[in-house]
């Protein structure tokens, strides 16, 4: 069983930056791919970025070039550096393991709120 605790969210103006952190605990030996997801009010949760233990990354088209995902395997921590933030980035951000076929774990953390104002 793995648990995730997200932090680093906040209120920023358009064009600002935030760095989110995701601390994993529990059976972290089983983690290979970890993803950052976000969910805005009235919308489905979407995958923003993912990273494998080896460092292979992928990004949603909407954030590519602005967001950077990274991980520290020794510290069991995943980061999401968000630059050039836009109001459309406003959402609750979650991290979770990506399992077989990219399906996330069924256990989600509390997430961290990111609000971008103009």
C-alpha cells in the first residue's frame, strides 16, 4: 500500500510559478510510473504529466513546455514545476501511481489546490 501527500499549491497570478511536491510512503518499492493529475470543478480528472523510475517523462499537450515533472527516487518524492501559469491551470492537483495500462491506484490523497488569477 502506497500513500501520497501533495503540497505546494497556492494562489498565484497569471504568469507565475509554483512547485508541487508529492511525498510517497508505504510500499514504494513497487512504484514505477507516477503521474500528476488535476481536476477542475465540473470536469473529469486528467493526467497532466508522468515520469518513470528511469526518468522517462510525458506531458499533456496543454502543459508541455510550461510544466516539468521530476522525481527523487531516493527520497520517494515527485515534483511538478509549473511555470507561466494560466487561469486554465486552476484545479486540485493530485499525484498517484500509474499501474497496468496506465490505470491509477484507487486510493487518492487530498490533493493540493492551485488557483491562478488574472
